[in-house]
């Protein structure tokens, strides 16, 4: 068994923490798991990606065209990594663009979100959710990464028992934020129901 | 704290696994200078020490963030020669700084085990080059271990202490970004808690020429023994998946090879080298004799390949050897399944089609944080010196001044080069203004000798020291300008202004960069001054400031006053600003409330949000 999921987004969105929660949940389920992450430069608002691979895996980089899912916290970051996902895979993406500062000063363009999504739909299934609004409803924009985990799990791409994810959340987040994040997880699960 | 738990499994970063390995091996003494991708090793050790102290436990080791890598090695060498188990970690270019010490340290050797971690960065994800430090093992004559994943990283760290102690020779443990920053499942075992003292006994440790000549053959003899150890090491093993072709590999490359076996259905014998220098000759020769042809899979330099080719020639073995130049294998950039799969398919003559439909997406390079004091400095400097100055820069967050709209970075070699090169530019480009930028951590690391040089020779340029009271780029480690050290102990704070004055700089000013008018005036005076001038920009990294702040402060644009002149976006470019239709707004979740933009806006349209 092999499962490959790419978490993508922008520095500061909690991409690495999300991947880390999923990795710990996989271990709690008794699975072998590896992740890859890039630190350093990526933290200052640059693009961030983090692969989570579960099962009989060795490479921390996902071979192109083989990922079961991309979980993206920002639409253009999903597109940037499109070549990683398999045609049978699924992309779950948030729909709120973060315009790169260079685009704001006139260097490069940010395509309309609908175009990004239809470009991706040519390759595989896409589930688009407004994770920003859901996270705010759950109590704080910072719970967005857990909203995305909830969506991914409900869509069946993680293959991890909910109970193990909740245990990992409890173990890894500060106690005072746990309740809010469990709510965010459940609202995330709910958010993809229209696609299932 | 997971890193201090026992008898369980945990998902650890490669770097955390090295820190844990050191703890389990009974490390007594640890030193570092931070640098990606090595930083989390030392940061984990620092976190363990502080956690223990906060819980009333005396840490079983001493640890420090040294001023630079050379000092880190010298500190650790003294502990190791006194019989203690010692760890020093750094990024690949850090070894260049430490190399003066390391080259002779190899002659002198150690008594307690000393593990020197070099974290290399193929693809230069966060570095100024992608040098291959396996070459240092051969250059200095030091044994080399190369883990492929976190579990191995922990095991090899422990074993490296043993090897070092047995040979009385420091051992290099080399990771790459993909190993340092890979998470994987690691077993957490017991670790000792007693604190040991060193016991220095004088010996042949003063490397005058006569002693050096005596120690050099001793070193070569140690390396012969190291070769014998490598022949038998459990980290050098063969996996037989059938067929008659062979693969020799190490480090992260092994992971791509091993997975290709499954994904491509390859039949091969893999020789994996974990104890990879000295390259075990007998093991390699036996392997070559048992395969029809072999391919060496290694990132960057053809390090193993060259060794193997020489050995084969010496032993009269003619098995064809493939490596760099075959398929997609070059000395450039990191390997990945994208590089390794098609190349192995070609070597094993099997059908394989790589799915490469890369999508063009607008790049999103990292930028200075909203509210970063460096942005304020660059904005002010640009007002005074414009585009016709030369801006030698240095390494840190502030290197991001390279990007438009600031473009305040023209030349960079290594840490400290802004000050060294500033004098060179000043002497050779007479009509230009020269303004060098250097961060506080970098100033202590390598700026000081260059400043002495500039003062002594009366060089005429401006040095801007960006004092944000931390080593921000690599994860906010403390430096000699801070009052708390890496163990959480009180430390003597070194005052940069007094240092600079003490060295003899005549024109020194300290300003708060968030005050635009005063900063502009200070730079104007510094540029006009005939001689070396130093401006110290003193304001903490905004991320440190935010941690201390109780209430969130944000600013907003008064839409009645805003004329859409775009100065805030086009010239100042704080990433919290964005356009919505023809309106300019501030993204509240990004704004850090520094308030600088109020001074930038010519229409006085920006105000604090109530
Ligand atoms: C020899 C060497 N050691 C370490 C590094 C890694 N490194 C990059 S920037 C930096 C320090 C930056 O600190 P500072 O100068 O205070 O600037 P800041 O990031 O705080 O703006 C370090 C340690 C390096 N590039 N070269
Ligand atoms: S981390 Fe600090 S110094 Fe670095 S860009 Fe952000 S605010 Fe500036
Ligand atoms: S106050 Fe202005 S300059 Fe400072 S972070 Fe907010 S928007 Fe940016």
C-alpha cells in the first residue's frame, strides 16, 4: 500500500503543521509514514509544499503524476503542483487567492480563480471550498489548516480514522486551541459533502 | 516534550533525530552556528536544555550557539580532546569557515567522540551555492557517514560517536536538505542523564611543523583502520532484487532508487553505502565482480564514482561503470524520482514513461514580512542614495532587498562579504556611493575582521548594520548581542555601537529605522561624511515584537483620502497592501501594525484602525 498526498500553500498558512498532524495520525494508526518539507526561505510568504507519504515508501518526494491528492490552501498553489497529482487523484483547494507581492507591483499575473479551477478539472477531480470563511466561523483564520485536513479526510484521501487525527490534534496543538480546531475539523468534513 | 520521551515511536524530522541520537549517545558538549538545513539539530538541543531547566532538571550537556562555525569547532575540539562526547553542527558553507580549524584538527584528533554534522543543500534551496562536502571528508581525511532517512540519522549519529572514539578522530555526518527536512518514524530509546567533566592531559597537540609531520602519518594510519571499519559496517549493505546489474548509491539518492525498484519493477542488486568514506574497497570490488555493469546514483559531485573508478583500475576490474553524464545524471541540483526513474529505466532497458506536464504558475518568491524593519531601512536608503549607489549586501532576511522595488543588493559572496567588499568597491569606483548592508548576527560572525580592516586602511564608505536583535533568517536563534543564550542562561550582551566605536569608527549613528525622517537624515550625514561611516538600524524583528504584544494592532486606508497614487504598493511594497478594483486596502490578517506606511503615504490616508 502506498498513499501520497501533497499539502501546498503559502508561507504562514500552517501547511507544514497540517502535514505533520496527518503524519502523526498515520503513526497512531500503525502506518509507516514520511514527509518532506522545505524550511528557510519558504517561511517569508513564499510558496510552501509538504508531501506526506504513507505505507511502503522511501522517497520523500512524490514521483510526478502519482499523488492521490493535492490539498492546497490557495488556488494558484494547487495549480503550481498540478503535475504531481495522478489523473485518478483529487485536488481539494481553497478558493481565496493570495496575490504575490510581485504581481501587485506589476510583475507577473494572477489568473482568475475560475480559470485555475477549470484548468485543473481537465486533469482530475477538483473540490473547491471556501476554507477561509469556514475557519473564521470555527473561531480563527488560523484553524484553516485543520479545516483542510477535515475536508481531505471526509473526501477519503487520507485513509486515517478520524479518532487518530483528533488524537494527533490534541497532542500537537496548544490545549486552549484544541476545541476550536476540532470544530474546524468537523466543519471541514462537512464542506466537501456536496462533492461526495 | 516528545523529544525527551522514551520507549515509544515518534515522527521526527531528520534533524530532530540527529539531536535525539546525540542525547542517547550521551553527548556532553554541543556547539553550532545556525544555517539551513542544519538549524533544527541545534534548535532541538537548545529546546531540550531549556525544557529540562524549566522543569528543575540539570541538562546532561553544555550547549551554545557560537559566534561562527570556526569558533564552534574550536570550542568543541577542546571538549573532545578533554575526553568528552561532542557534537558540532552547521550548514555546508559553515564548514568552509570552520575548515582552517578542521584541517589540522584531523591531525591532532580527539579523545572523546566528536561528530561534526555538515548539512548540504543540493539545489541550493536556501544557500549561496550547492557545494558537496563529501569532498571535505577526503580533503581533511575524516570518516564520513551519510544517512538516508530520520531513523538512520539517529542510528548513525550514535555510531559516529563510537567510530570517532575508537579512531580518536572526528567523524563527519553529512545530511542533505531532503534528509534533514524529511520526517519519518524513529524509535525513542533510553538516554543517560549524568553530567561528565573533561580531563585534559597534555600530549602531541601543538602542531608546530615537527609535530605536524609526525601526526600526518598517524592520520593516514587511522584512515586505513577507518576503511576496515567501513568494510564491515552495518550501514554498508547489499539488497538483492535479482538480475545481474548493480546500483551503488548513498544518502537521499538511495530512497529514489529503492522506490524505483518497486515502481518500475527493476531487478537489481543495490549496494548502499552509509559509511561512505573511506570507500570500502573490498566490498566494492566484490560487488563489481558480481554484476555485469553498475550505475552509481549520487547527487552533486561524482564523489563515489571517482573513487570506484580508481579502485577498479587498480584492481584490474573492467565491469562497466556508469554515473555522471548518463541519462539525467549530472552534477547539478538535487536528485528526485524525476531524475532517477527515467535514468534507471534507460540503464535497465525497460519501458517507462515519466508524466511530466509541468504547469507554468507565476512565481511566488519569499519577501520581507509585513512590518519588517529591513524594509523601512531600504525605503529610507533608496530615498537618499537612489539607483546610482553600489549596495554590497550580506546573508540574512535582508538579502531579500534584492527584489524590486528596493533593489538594494548588488554583490554577495558569503557571510561578512558586504564589509570586506565595501572597501574594495570604494577604492575602485570613485564616483559612486557605497552602502554595505550587514545583519547583526552576520556582523558578529564575520563582519568584525573586515571592519577592522576598513578602519585601519581608512576606507571611505557607509556600513549599515541592521540590528534586529536576532538571527532571523535561520529561525531566530540568539547571538552575542542578546542577553539570553542557547541554554536559556543569562549571557553578556555585546553592544554593537560600543564595539564599532571601540574599533575606531569616527562617524557612528544609531537610529530606529521605523522613524523615516530620522533614518533618511542619518544616511544623508553618513554618505556626506569623508571616511568610514556606520549607521546602526536598531529595531527588533517584527515577529519577535509580535510575540511580546498583547493586543493586535492593524492599520487601514481611509478611502475618502486615498487618491490611488500607489506609492504604498509600488515603492514601499508592504505585502499587506492589495488592490480591490481601483481601491487600495490593507489585509488585516497580514498587517503587523508597524505603522510605517503612515509616513509613506503622501495623502495621509493611512490610520490606525480603532
Ligand atoms: C557560513 C555560513 N553560516 C551560516 C549561514 C546561514 N545563514 C544565512 S543568513 C544567517 C544569519 C542571518 O542573521 P542576521 O545577519 O542577523 O540577519 P537577519 O536574518 O536577522 O536579518 C545565517 C546564519 C550561511 N549562509 N553561511
Ligand atoms: S523574520 Fe524578521 S527580519 Fe526576517 S523578514 Fe520577517 S520581520 Fe524581517
Ligand atoms: S502598518 Fe502598514 S507597513 Fe506596517 S504591516 Fe501594516 S500595512 Fe504594512
